[in-house]
C-alpha cells in the first residue's frame, strides 16, 4: 500500500489544481469567458479539426447545469487555501470575487425546416415523408460552468462553510516540515472510529487513520463514501485520500457519489487522484440519467487529462448518445486534435456538429450510413439530414442502403435523398420497379417536386406496369409544379410519352391556355377530327408531329393536314414523300390539297431521286397534271421497274392529255412500248380516237401497237369495211384482208412501199391472194418508180389474171416496157394471149420481143399459132 501523506487536504487534490495553485476549472471557465467576449469578432476557421473550441457554426449540445451555483456565500477564510497548494509554500494572490453566472438552457437538436408537402389531386394517391425528426430522448447532459471562479468560489465548491463553530483550514495545525509517511500500525478499530480520527487536530492521528482505513480495502469504501458526504470539512479531504489509496475498489461507489451534491467534489477529486483505472468507469458513467453524476464524471475525466484521451476517443463510437457527446466535449476541453479526416468525422458525429460533418463531403458518407444502420435512433434523423446536405456523393450509398433498410429507417433515408434533390431523381425513379421500395421512392420524388418532373416524364417511355402507373401518380401528385414540364412533353416528347402526359393532364382537369396547347393536347389524345375542325391553328403542331417517332401517328397527322388543306403544309408533306412509312398518306394529303401541290411535286419529279421521285410521279398522276406528261412519259421509256410502273399509273391517272405523248412509244421496243400499251389500255375510251387515227400511220409498229391496244380495249371498227381493213392491215392479219377482196386493194397497195419489209411482203401476199381485182391498181403502180418492183412481183404472183391487163398496158408507152417484162416473167400463161398481138401494128413488135424473151416457154403457143390462119 502506498504511503499516506500527512496533510490530507493537499495530497487529496492533485490534478484539481495547476502547478501555480490555480484551479484547472477556473482556467477552463476563464477561457470560456474570453471566448464569449470575442463573440462579436470570431476568429476564422482553421483547416483541420481541433476540439479546443467548438467548430464554427456548431454549438455543443450540453446541458449547462452545475453544482457551482449551490452556495452563494464564500468564506473569507478559504481564500487562504491557495497557500496550501503553492509549490514554494507562498501564498498566491487571491482572486477577486465574481458574481454568480447564470447557466444556459439545454441545447436542442435543430429541427429541420418542414418541406411543403405536395398537394395531390383527388385522383392521385397521397405521398408523404416525415417532416420532423423522430421523438428523441431529452438531452440531460451537464455543461461546464461558463464563468470564471475566484478562490472564494472554489472554496464554495469544496463546501467548507463559514460557521464559526467549524474550524477552517487556516486554523489547522499544519507542520512546517515535509510530510512524513504514516503507517496504519495494525489499528483494529471499526472503520467509523477511524473515520472520526480523520477530523483530529493531530496530523499523525489523521495519517494513521488514513493508512488503517486504506488497509481495510473494499470493506471501507461504503462508510468512507458516506463520510465523504456527511463528515465535517476537517475530515472530508482525508476521507477522500483514504478512498484514493483503496484505488479501484472504490471507483463504483465514488462514481455513484458524484450524484450527491455534498460528496460530489470530493468524489470527483478522488477519482482524479486514482487516475487511469477510473477512466473506463467514468466514461461509462457518462451514459447515466443523473446529470450530477455526468457532470462529475466529465470533470474528473478532464482533470485526469491525457491519460483519459484514448478511452475518450474510443467512446466517440459508443452506442449511447450521452457518452459520445460527453466524450467529444471533454476531448475538446483537453485540446485533443483528430489525427486524420476519419477521426475528425468521428469526433464531429459524436459532438453532433452535423453541419461540420457535411463539410467533409464524400468522406463523411460512409460514417453517416453506419449511423443509419446502427440501433441509435436518436441520431438517425440528423445523420439523414446531413447526408442530404452532402449532396450527390451520398446518392448511391443511400440508394444501396434503402434496399436493406427496414420500414422504420427507410423514410429517413428517403428524406435525405429528397434533400439532395435533382441528383437523386434518376436513382429514385429506378427504385419504382422494386415493389417494396416503390412507395418510398414515389414519396421522395413528390417531395423533391418540380426538379423531378422532367425525369419522371422521360421515364414514362421506359417503364410499364405498376412502375409506370406510379410515375403517373407522382406527376399528378406534384400538381401545378409539374404542369410546365408536362406541357413541354406534349410539344417535344415522344408519341408514347405524349399520350401518357395527356392522360395525366386530363386527370388533373388541366385546360389548354392557347390554340397551340389545345392542338398538342388533341394530338396526344389522337383526336384527329377535332384537329381537322381547328383548321389553321393546328397546322404547325401537326407539321411537327409529321416528323415524330411514331409512324402511325405521323400518318394520322399527314392525313389531317390533307383534310385541313392549308398550303402551309405543302413543304413538309412533299418532304415526307421520301419517307416510306408516311409517304402514301402524305401523297393522299397532297392530292387532297390539290392544285397548289403541283409545282412543289414537279420539282421533286425533276430533281428528286428514289422513293421521293416515285411518290411524286404518283401524286402528279392522281392530280391529273398535264404539264407533267413529258417527264412521266420519259420515265415510262427509261425508268427502272418500280418507277416505270409508277409512271404508267400516273399517265393513266392523267388520262386523255397523255395519249398523244404515249402513242409514239408504241413504235419502240422494250419497256417504252409495253408501258405505253399498258397506259393507253388503262386510259381506255379517251384513247380510242387517237389510237384509231394511229392505225393509218406510217410506222408499222405504232400501227400494230395502236391496233393491239384497241384490241385490248375490245374495240370494233364502226366506220365500215375500210376502217376494218386499216385495222387488219395494222394488225397484219393478211388472210382476213384477202377475204375482204377488192375493197382492200387500194389500202393494200398504199402499204406496198411500207418501210417495214414484213409489211411489204404481207401486202404483196394479200394482193396476190385477192388476184384479178388487184391487177389494175398494180399496173398503175408500174409507172411509179418507188413501187414498180413490188408491183411487178405482185403481178407475177397473180399470174394469168394479170395477162390481159398487162397486154393492154403495152399500148401505153410509159408502161410498155415494164408490162412486157412482167409478161415475160409470167411466161407460158401469157404466151397464148400474146400471139394475136403479134400482128398489131404498134405493139406487135413488142409482143415478138416478149416471145423471144420467153424462150422455150413460148414454143407451145407459137407452134399452135402456126396452124391458125389468123395468126
């Protein structure tokens, strides 16, 4: 057992006083007073964390109640107490008495500003999050005395009274020599008797009593603690010394004595004397409900000083809120500085300096999330609000935490996300697909308000089912703040979104403020008839819809523009001819607009390409545009298959104005002829007259093409035999021509010189088939140089029926030679008829020449003529 010093009051208070005899309490209180004087001129905040003073913007949450206000009168005699504790034995100058100082009321945790709740319409569900923190236990932590103490006030703390019947410290018989160790000497008296000796005037008696009591150990603790509260001033500090010598066994009782106003200071001083072993129990005592105990514990820990710091730092993570806050407060008083940001955050969290925690940004997020995961409900709300202050860096951790949070803490995490605002919107929307989080996420989105509207509207395109319905409800619950974004989506959003936005606006009983808004609203609702009735005000929105993303809606817009018929829509509709999805309806709309569409569509026909050109051809055909015929006919001749068919259809649409341009194509081979045939056939009756006229044309292909078209049209000649012959000649149906006999001769001989050799051969064949009726006409042709040869050939083919007419032609000088040549070629059938002519004075000689030219073919006729007297 350590030796007991002889002067109890001095040895009982190490750590309570500084080296110069000044109280550490007084030093601390004086510093607080100086800081209070400097409130109007605060020092700028320094980088890093120091707990020497509260960080800027933070007021420690301490309950400033103290035992310092218990006694009002300070005995003058106690001013000499400093003499006893001066290292050199000299008295320290007494401090002037100072007036008592009122204590501050307990600090309360700042309540959050209530966010204005979103007003949802009756058709939308009500979303809400807590606006106030959960009910927290009241903060009963004591706070240090804010004033400065004089020596008199210190004596008042020590509870020496000023009664003349009680001897003061100044009256004690204190030896001048150094204290000597005192041993117990094996005193077996009861503890109470030994405690009485502590009040003896004899220092040796007091010393022996202290030693004897200390030897009793734990058994002496309870009576000593009672004596600490009940003993007179002479004995009290020796009692404290005895408890200090007993050591750890006395700690629980001393801590309990901190709650006794009469024993508090002695118990605190004794615990300081015990030192390190008392630190953990003192820290634990910070969690109690007794404010006096907490105050004494905090005081003792401050006085123990550096030895208490490790336990105090560890206590920053204690589960009890009061321990954390008291530990932070004591560390601040001890001038402790955190070694790093993590340590600083631990301190600030324990001290509940939430705004300062938020200043650390992302670094503070994980510690704050840990608080939300802890069972310490009292600080959940502030941790959540602090995460909200940190902002975007806290979003992902909060979202992750929401997935594991229970129903009690989830609203607070959602509240933090609402404080963050816009950066939290997309993650919250993502949570709508999780059934268990849907309600919480929806409530948070409503709380965020207008900044969430646009993202919620965009999300309508990528969600379905319950999540989509929740988004609609959220937007409806946002009410008026969401309307601008909803209207914007009507004009610029995708069709799928527009329809959903229109439904939401309808459920909100929204009414358009202008024709333009009304047009967009009707487009979103696909009320096309109403749009058509609106007329011009609907044109611009419909034009913009024409360039939208939904082909079905675009087609409806194009059709409605056609119904309105405003030329302002021509440009966009013409442009739409290049879009395969909407081109057919755009073409219909252009046709509906009519004549004003011709010029821009012609430009596409001339300068366009691909599908646009094809559709332009169709439109022009349906518009019956004569001025487009040459260009379209050219496409029939040269266009690719698809364009070729489009051009044919267009010409059919144009009708009669296209016939004259098409007939020449009948004389061409390939696509042009086929296209012209199809087009003219399609045109029908308007083409009959030009086609029948083409039957008499010089080009055999055109004649035949026209005839085939007429045949396709089931046309029958109505102009008599001549028209029928022309028709049959055009079709080159030679046997049918022959069957018509003599009426066909002139028409046939007119084609005898046809450039088409096949036609020429057919005509000659037909004439030969007709025979004698054709001979006169053929003989007449012998005088025409260009037709002489085919006429000769035809006459030769006719043979004997042509002999007599040919012999008669010998009388005509210009025909004689040719006719003689034909007779020679006819040969034997002509010989008999020529014999009588031999005696003719004018042509006899010619006949003789014919016989000579015939040679053997004439022998039989000549021999027979020798027996004829006339010959």
